[in-house]
C-alpha cells in the first residue's frame, strides 16, 4: 500500500526537494503552500504523515499543528515539524503542539526518509 505524505511548506524549492526525495522512495506526496491550504488537504485526503514548516506567512506551523492535534479525525496523524529554527526553545515549542519529531533545516534527505519511514510504519 502506498503511503501518503502531505508537505505544508511555503517555499516551492523545499517542497520540490521533499517531493522528489519521497517519491523516489515510493511515497505519494501532496503539497500545500500555506497553513489553511494544508489543513484543507489534510482533512480531505487523510495523509499518513504531515511534514510541516514552522515559519510561514499568515498561519504558522505551530498553529497548524495545534489545529491538527485538536481535530479528532487528524490527531493521530504523525506530524514532523521542519524549521530553520534549531534552538532548544524552538524545538520544544514545536513538540508541545503535538508534533512527533522536529527536523532542523537544512536536513539530510536520508534523515527525512528514515524518519518518515519510521513514523508511517508505526501507524500502518
């Protein structure tokens, strides 16, 4: 069964890198350029995992993650926060929203694949 990953990221080049990396490993990848679009896709497509940028204009990733965590249909969907902010406080803030993991940009594509594999296998 093909696992589906939703990427919510405002930078098109990062979305493209993630899509190419995950599609190469057999994942189906959905993309959203902002928080509201990502929430709509999450609700309509029920992905197996969500990759979520922290710093986005409008609705930031922390707010999106909190919204996902409070949605009964999506609260079990693993979320991986992606951010250039790598301080202990930033990581803690991300994880406190319910995210299962936090990757600091730039991250290794192989690290991303390993984490996505691990978290989607745990929910399969």
